[in-house]
C-alpha cells in the first residue's frame, strides 16, 4: 500500500474522464450580449452579427447531421462517402468558436507586468505589486468569462514532477566533504544553493536542506497538499479573491517570518489561471499572461515557460523607463520574443515601456538637446521625453527585427511598436490624462485583434460549412454525366502532376537553408571557445558560482532562476548558427507572394491551380448543370489546405529547436561528468570538464550533426505535407465521383438546410460591408469631436 501513496503520503487522485461530458448548452441571448461589453457599440454590432452568423451555421449543420444519422441508423454498412460527410459535419459542429488570443507580458523582475495587467483590467491591486523585489512567482493567466464569480485555479506540480525536482535539489545541496570557512561562506552565498534551501524549507520546514532525497520522500510537508493538484478559489468581489490569491503567487522575502500557510506550497505551483466575470474592459477570448523573464529550475515549469511564450500570438516586452536603454536582461527578453516569432505562433511584438511618468525635471532640462521650445512644466517634459523614447526605441527595435525576420513580416508594418505607459498615472491622473497613460490604447489594440480574428474565423467557418452542404445536397441528386469518369481521370492526373511540382517546390524552399547553415557552422566553430568563456566567467570569479554551475550541469546546460539571468550553454553555442539562418528560416514560413524560399505561397498557388482546373473541367463536362459538384471541389480544397497551415505551424518549433536539442544531446555526458565533481577547486575543475567535453564534441562534428538533424526535420516536414496533400486530394476526388462508384446512397432531403446555408454564405459580404460602414462613421465622429484636455491642475 505504501507504494500506492505519493511523495506527500496521500492516495493518488483519480483522473476524471472528460470523454462523456454533456455537450455545452446553447448560450442565452443575454449571455451572448454580455460577452461584448468590452467593445464600443459600433464593434459590438459587428460582433453580434458574426456571432449570429456562426450560431445559425451551427444550427444548420446540427440539423443536417441529425438527418444523416437518422437516414443511415439501421443500415448494416455505411458508404465511405457518407462516413466522410458525417465525420466532417461533426468536426465542424464541435469546432471551437475562436481559439483564445494569448497576449504575453514578458519582462524581468520589477518591470511592472502585474501593475500593467491590474490597470488594463481596472483592478488596482488585484495581482501583487512591489517596486522593490520580484512579486509574481509563477505564470499567471488572466481572462474574462461568463462565470458569475471571480475564480482562480492554482495548478500544482504532479507527484512525479516534484520528485524530479526534489532529486535535483538534494543533489545540488549534497556535500561530500567538510569545507573551510571561506569555502563554506561562498557555498552559502551561491544563488542556486539559496534557492534550493529556501524551496525545501518552505515545503518541509527548517533543516530540510540537510536531509537526503530518501529522507525527504518520507517527510511530511508543512501544509497538506490537495491530491487533485488543483486549488480553486472563488469570491464575489475582486478584492476578496485578490486577498485569497496573494499568498499563493506573491514571492515573499526570505528573511520574512510572518508568511501565511499558503506560502508553504509556492515551490509546487506550476501556473495560475484567473477568470474575471464579464469584464467591461477585457473581452472574452483574450488571455493576458504574466510571464517571468527567466524560466524555472524545474523542468516541467521551464518547459511550460517556453510553451507559454510560443503559444502567444502577441508578446509585449515589458521594461521600465529607467532600464529600457540597455542591459543584458532587456536584450535577452527581446531576443527570446523574436525567437517566438520564428518557432511559435507569435505574429506581433511590441515594447511596452512602463513607469513613463517618472522623470527628474532639473536633470532632464540640463541634458535636453532637442527642440527650441522651452519646457514649462513636468507634464510637458514627460510627454516630450516619452515621444523621444518612442521614436528612438521604434527605430532600434525595427532594425533588430529586420535583421532576424523577413522583410515582409507583418510586425515590421505595425504603426505602434513602442508604447509608453504609466499604471500609476492611470489611477491618479495628477500629471497625465487617461489617454496619455496609453492604457486605453493597449485595450483598443486587444479589442481590434479579437474583432479581426472573429471576422476571419467566422468567414472561414461559414465558407467551409457551405462547401459541406453543397456536397450533402448533391448526394441524392447527382446524376452520371457523359464522360464524367474521363474528366475525373484527367483531374486526378493533373492533381498528381501538381503534387509532384509542389514536392519539388517545398524541397527548393528547404534547400535555401543549406548555405546559411554552413556559414553559421563555420562561425560557431571559430567562436565557440569565446562564447563558452563568456558563459562560465563571473565578475566575482568563482565566488558564489560553484553550485550554480552544478545546477547548470544537472539540467543539461540550462539554469533558470527567479533572480539571475537565464543560463543556456546549448543555446549560446548555437547562437552563431541561428544568427545566420534566422532571416531565411523566417522567410520560409512567412506569408506573401510566392518566392523561392516561401513555403505557404507555394501551397496557395497549388490550391489555386487545382481550383482553376476544376472550374475548366466543370465547364467542359457539363458541371454547369451540376454546380454543386464544382463548388464542393473548390470549397473542399480550401478547407483541406487551410488545415495544412496549422500543421506546419505546429511542426516548425521542432524544426527550429533541433539545433539546440542536438547540441544538448551531444553534450549530455559532458554535463553529467562535470556535475559529479566535488572537493577542492571543484568549480574550476567543472569548467575544465565542460571545456574539454565541448572541444571533443566539436572536433567530432557536433555542429555538423546539428545541421544534419535540422535537415532531417525539414525532410520529415516535407514528407508529412506531401502525404497529407496526396491523401486528402485522393479522398476528395473519390467523393466527387458519381453514384456508380457505390459510395453514395439515397439520403434524407437536406434541401431546406442547403438553401439556408446559401443565404448565410451570401450574407458574409453584407456583414463585412456593414462593419466597414460603421467603422467609417465612427472615425468621422472621432475626427469631429474636440480633443480632451490635460488632467486638472496641469494647465499653465
């Protein structure tokens, strides 16, 4: 029985099966209207029209699905065509309305991420804030929904995940010999030792740092840990939930003795999800994510840190106004954000400069060079300084993005790359107006992103549904046309030829990586010793670095803490290669005009050529009398290749990270060897072991193997794309064949559903035109309205 218990001496919690949940009930009209409270009336009208279109489309699909199920319910065997149709209908019915838009607030300690989120959601002290030290100790997601209360879900590490971290923490604190006084002092000052000691003491109490792994497995935590590994908090008011939540996510000082009982489990917290009820400011479907700047020592939390960054479609790099002009931490954050554009779903990066109200006026006036107009007040100086920072940082950021991303990447066309915000002034408005704090500007950006995504998603959804209804309606009515098999055979041969051309084009796209890879490897081979030296040298020598370096080795070259800059030897060693390949890699996965290196435009060109051929054959074969078949083929090829883009986006992360993963794999034994070193001058001996191991692996072709592994990932991606295209096209053309193939049977009449779907498809254009008209009227009224004055007391 003891083996059945987890590390905390509790029975494992059974995982609930979600497979048989009841379908989500239809939203009441009042609930749907509440979702749009965060939008101005003009945008609300557009969203309601798109919501109505989507809702009616789902109803038509559901009715069609029910009719088909009833028509084949008693059949011994269901024709392949009907199976395909039923499965496609069900997939569309269950398709999520809109995938959430994740906006990552990515910043280092004290940058003001939590203060910014508090201002955006209009809750002054909702997340813990402090100007002196790190406050938020984990990833925190904030969103709004249709819940009646404020709610927080605190997700904890599983038993297995904590065991892994516990093993590494005890290895880090294990000493095999007595240390001298100076060595003992250096040990105790080591950041990794302090962090590990604090974590164990928080969970198991004082003295836990001196126990071994087996002893701690048997030890009882200071606080009972829920077996579900999820703690749910609820409250009627935001302030009430904030008070309950604070001890879980606030990082207290290590010398503070009055911590709450909840603080005893913070090392176990993986991430926190907070849901607000029907926010007037943050629309449902948007998730603001407070992301710590360095990752985490725990493998699972560190993996979640990277995945969270990668799933954000927008990243705001947060930096306070006194640190924005430089520093390694700021540059590291920008670099990580740009990498998210390469490997993840990110399409927009912006710099958000916080605390933009801070300015020492006499110093500013002494150093001021630009402009002839005299500064008369603190307010004028702040506004002028903020505008200068915007211009300077926009130019610098754009140049950095241009070096790493393709020239037509959309973020380079953004009108706002830099925001200067002040959460403090947003609440006080002693110096700046609400608009000048730029909090409303960020909210407007969020709303526009969601509105645009809703428009695109519903348009695609209705169009895809219309294609399916075209096919369904034609199932029972399709007649054998003269020479139809001949025409379908021509179309198949044409598709096969085009697939071969597509495969060749994809190969040419990926071949563009070969030269930059080789150039990057040459640079990496000549510079790796300098890079390694820079990573292993500290300004204070080895003092306080011994166990931090051991932590790096225990985690295969990576160490992330809440206070030090992230250390990643594998990434540092491969950075010269990434510097060479980044522009080309970005070009391959961009959208735009077809070029030799861009992948998606070639797939789009393939789609259009097939659609044109279908139209041509349709006219020749008499499909003008059976337009359903032609329209189905054209619509279905769009749906098939549209899904392919999502597949490519999910796979590109594996391709991009293959270089670093390859180097980490090759250096694994080297790290393990270094981690075992103890005794006199252990830190220097560990460094020597790492240097020797890297030298040996480079001599044996470490960088060349990394190149081969990346090229292998590209080859796998190409094979996957071609196989998916071939299979889907074959299925589609088979379905379009006549009744003589035995794929169809007489089905229930869905003519009324088809007519309604046809109306919905036509109304897409009307909804878009209405939205444009409303937007034009709104812009006219805004231009005609007088501008707002400054805050009280700021006039001259």
